[in-house]
C-alpha cells in the first residue's frame, strides 16, 4: 500500500484528545515458530487513532514515528504465556505483532480498543446502538437505523476510501449492415430496486466507425454517492447517428452489481450485451478497474496484452492515496461540496495509458461570504450614521451635507438588510451555486455567477500532477445593467455631466487616498483603545498580586501599544481635519461675523477686510485649509497627545518607585548595615532612588517608545506646556498628588496605581473621541462624493467586490490546502503575499464593455484585502469556513485550519501575519464581437488593463 509519510507523521503528532488511546507498550514481531514471547522486545509509545496504530521510536510521547499498523483483516488475541501480552495476527499471513502492556490493569482496555479499531467494530457499535434504540423508542424508530446500518456496512466508498473507477470497452458491435460500423456511445444508469426506477448517472464519448470501441471516458463512483455493494448499474449501448439523444438507436444493454466488479479475479469483467427483449447476444462489454497497486506489484513485468491490434496496459495508474485523503479531509469537505468526478484515459507514445481525473465542486463560500460582507456593510454604515450624529452642531452648509449623507447611508442599510434577509432564506444547492440564468436576480447580486473549482489530476508513469483552477463569471452587476457603462466609466464621469449633483458638493477638499487613510486611522484606533484598556486592567491585577516581574512585562506591552496609538494619531491628516472641523462649527462663523452680512441700501454693518477674507476663505473650501485661527486647534491636539504620553510616564515612574521600595525592603532584611551604608554612599544624595529612576535617559539608551514620549525642550514649550510645571500641593491633580512622598504606612500598589491608570484611560478616551470626530468629518466629504452619484453606484461597487472576493477566497483556500507541504509556496506567502491572477475572455463590444469595466474595478479593489491563517476551534464544518471582518477598504479574511495542520505551518504564519493580496487581470477577446470592436469600436480598455 502506498502512503504519504509526511501525512502520517503529522497525524502521529496530533494532540492527545485526537487519539482513541495511547500509552507505553513493549512491541516485537512474532517469531517464525509462532510460539512464546519474542526476543528483543522494545518499549515504545503507541497511539491508536481509528484503525491506525502509531508506534513511536521512543517510549516518550513526543518522539519520531517508527511504524504504522493498519488494523484491518486481523485478529487481536490474548497471549497464552503472558497475562500482559496481546498478539495482533493478520489474515494475509505476514508475521504478527506482539504487544505487552506495562501494567496488568491496562490489558483489558487495550484489548477492547484494538478489537474495535476496524470496520467490523463500527458495525458492532451500530448494532449495539440499534438494540438500545429498540429498547427506548420501539421498532418503528429502528427501521430507519437499520437502513442506515446497511448503507454504512455495505458502502463501497466511505469518506476515507478512494472512489471506484473503471473503464469501458466494447467488442463485436453491429448495426445490421455489414459495410457500416456503429458510432458507439454508452449510457451508464443506476437501477433503484425499491422504487423500480432508472436514473442516468453518466455517459461516455462517441467513438465513431468501429465495432470494438475503446472509450476514453471512464466511470467514477464518488464517495459522496450512497452506493452499496448491491447497487445495480445498467450499461446501454447506442448507435449515435448524430450527436443528439433524438437520433440514437439502441444496440444492446447489460446489468451488473458493484459486488460483481469488486469480486472478479480477472483484470476485466466481461459482460454480454443483450438485445431489447433479452433473448440474443449482440456483443460484449468489458469493464476494467482503474487501480495502482497491481501496477506497483508488477514493476518490471510485462503488464500489456494485445487488445485491438496493439499493446496497451490492462490497468492504469490511479490516484495517490494521500491526495485523495486530502480531498476528503474535514477542511476540504467543509469548503467544497457537490463534487462531480470524471475520469479519462489517453494512450501515450510509450504504449501506456495516461489517466486524467477531473473533479468539479461547488462551494458554500458563494453565499456565506456575501452574507458576512453584507453584515459588515450594514454595521459600518450604521456606525457612520451614529458618528455623523455625534459631530453635534455644524454650520448650515455642512449640516445639509450631513443630512444628505445620512439619508444615503440609511437607504443603503435598508437595501442591504432586505438583501440579507432574502439570502438567509436560501437552502440546498442555491447556497453553493448561482447559475447563469439567475445572474440578473435582484437579491443575488452579491453572489458570484458559476463559481466552482476544477481540479485536474494527470497521472502517467507513476508521476502525478495537479492543476487547480477556479472558474467564475466575470464580477459584474447584471441587475443594474450596463446601459451607462460599468464602474470605471461611472466613477470617472465628470460631475458636470450629472444634473443631480448640487453645486455645494463640488467643494470636496479630501482625496480618495485621504479618505482611505482616515478609515485606516479609525480602524487602528478602534483596535488599540481596547488593547490599552485591557493592559491597564492587567497592571492593576498584577499590582494587587505584588508581582514585580509580571508588572514589568505588562508595562512594556502597554508602552508599546501606547506608542503605536500616539504614532497613529500624529498623522497630519488628523490635525488638518480637526482644524477643518473647527471651521465648520457655527461658533466659528459667528465669531468671524458671518451672521452680520446685510443687503439693501448699504446702511447696515459692513464686514471688515479681515472678516471679508475669512468669509471668502470659508466659502472656497476646495482650496487650502486655513492654517491660523483664533483657536489654535493644532496646539490643542498636541496637548491631548502630550497628556497621553505624560500619563504613561507617570505610571512608569510609579512602577519604578514601587519596585525600588520593594527592593529596599529586601535589602534591609537580607544585607548588613554596612551594605546599606555602602549603597547609600553610591547614590546621589541630592535625590532619592525613585527620583533617579525618573531622570531622562541618554538618547543612545532610549527605546523607540521612550524617545517618542520624551519631553520637549524648554525653548519649544508652549504656554500650555509651561502649565505642566510642578504645582503646589494644594493645586495638584490626583495623578500628581499620587507622586508625592509616600506616607507611612504605605498604601497598597493597586491603590497608588489606580488614579494614574484612570487618568491614562481618560486621556486615551479623549484622544479617541477627538480623532473619531475628525476622521468622520473627512469621511463625510468622501461620502458626499458617493451620495452625489446616488446610492446605486455604491451598491454596484459593493456587489462587484463581493463577487471578486468570493473567487479569491475560494482560490486561496484551494491553493493553501494543496500546498501545505510546499515550502516554496509557504515562503512566498510570508515574504510576498498572495498573487492572484484573473484571466478574462470578454470582448470590448456591447454590454461586455460594461462587464469588463466592473471586473477591472472589482479586481483592483482586492488589493485592500488581507488574509490571515488561524487555528480552528474544532473540525466541525462551520468552524472551518473562512470569515470576513473589517471595513470598506481594509477587509481581513481569516482562514481556519485544523490544529494538526496548523502546527505544520511556519512560525511567521502561525504568528498571525497579514498576507496581502496582489491582484492581476489579463483579458483578451476571442470571439467575433472582439473583431468588430477592433475594426469599428473602441478597444482602449484592453490596452489599459
């Protein structure tokens, strides 16, 4: 039997919970005489999983794999000369394996576990459960279980076995005319003996003008189909005058069971073709199983026979066992379903047969990912509406703009909620596949068209190569149509051409790149704030435990996260947005005299030249943002960030002080008075040890986060910074008072750190609130650009992106599962990311131009997607499906892997590294419409792509 050593090794290293039993045993091979305990038995660690017994090289649980025993067609007997011994004897006649338990109490448990570790044990379990059900629910509840037992016990293709594949050849066919030869085709059908119905299963290709056709298309019985040994298949041979069902004439038929095919000792099962009335023989049909073990056993022998005037092998190389096991692994079954298999064989120049197996599968990702994306869109838009409302009072212009954007978001939320409700109603095959006839369905816009995977396995001369391709319809919004073009044309359409665009919307001052940056700032802040809050709680807990080492480690993490937080908010975009938001407040316009403008005879109050300049500057907002106002927003923002840094420095100083005090106590207890005096002499008498710990570090020894939090020089301090000088005791804030000389007796560590931690959390919350308002104001102007085009454009872009994302996720999962042992591929993921190639065959004529424009924009939006590989909670299908989180412009797809597989990944991938997507698009029109476009139309978009 051919196995994959890497796969077995990974199985043997799984967690203890994944094994039925494990422990230390003495193992040895049975002697030729078959009597007594074998000599030279070694103590090994053994692990039982299913019908596999893993024997390790050493008696420790963590050791290399030595041997694997398949506990099928064997007997487990108790040793007659040793109460602790067990003998595993195989029906094949090979030497048995003698195992001896270390403790006598483990003999019975090992005996039961080894005897049940096979298919017979499974059948016995089912019978036992059937008896229990009979006692509980009566015979009526057992009838269905009995049918299930027959299916499980007699199944030909359980999930862990290879599919049954066979080829078809015919001999002596005739159509009643001596000079004419038939164009033969074979229809394979399944006969249901209970309902007396016949169901077509598959069909071969047409072999023309021969009485002895050799069909290249084989039959593959997939494990997903409930076939049993008694399942009857019917082969019907037709003469195809034309390649349609209406012009076929019957030649003969034959029936056989799967049991007949498996039990035959001949290389091929020969059947007689009978006429329609079953009285006469009209030819023969030969069935040959496609397998590989006989070819391996006959290496170097002549495995060919004279068939149809030339030599060809009787048996073809088939699927590699480990590759099929991977196809039936829990992660593959969770992501790919409704598999359809086809087998083809082609003769090579070396008179051997090349076996080609095509496997097409649908994926539940077609509906699960769009549902998750719709939920993300709804939550994001609802959050945007709340943030816009939190901006409080705005000037009339900006308030009208905000009202329009909120209406735009509300319409999107309502539409997406309705679509999500309809998608949740999908059941059965509709959840995993969207046919082309449904591409214009309103509620299926977010689901890709014809998404399925194609796995092509080519086996020849013991070499197997896999070709994985994801086929999907071009990501495009067929529901809205392409009358006005696709996304690329609609997004680049000048605002002057859109009559519905208000003149007020032409004053947008932030570019799309800045809007994208604003989303990144919001996302980072939303992630860092709870992390900082959680670390502060851990600091208080460590202080309560008086654990210095843990406190120092948490403080280091807190400093790192706070440094990230401050660095994120130091972006110039935040400062400019805060200043722009200040100018959009009604108080700003009132303070500049905007409310005193009058018209008429000119007797009313007039604006000064300064006020006129301010008014003119506020009206022309598309120009540069004002840099100097009566209220210095930039200085205020610097003060907010400085408060965060100073609060952290106070916590660091207090921790150093507490640790120094604890160190002093230990010195007093453990050292002599002379050591204490020596220590005091080496210390600067003008400052206490905790004051020395607060002294500025030299630049060369400062950590990056310390350097970023260092105080400003006196010359560059603003008036607000001067206010931070030491205050008298009566005017000190709580966090400042907490740094005063400690009274005696000393309070606990937690009591002294609590006010400082509260102050840090308040300062962080203040900074987050201001930054969120500023970035929301930036996004307000970006959303106004989308609102001026209408809700349909945003809806279209979201739908196209959803279709493209489904295809990429499906392709990445397929490539990841097949490349877990490919070190080059895993290295590429770590260093480069995921390179995704789209190949389109769209022309630049008629509606296909709009489809191509949609596809180009959808593929381009994928560069803002990242992947992350995580460890699955369990091997349940729901826990192995990828999930999507994030916001527009920064989505993250998490791909879970089972624990055993996850441990095989490189450390960089296990650490949660983000894998960026690099999308590529190639398109070439290949039909007559492209010829018309190149001659009479416009094909510039192909050049652009």
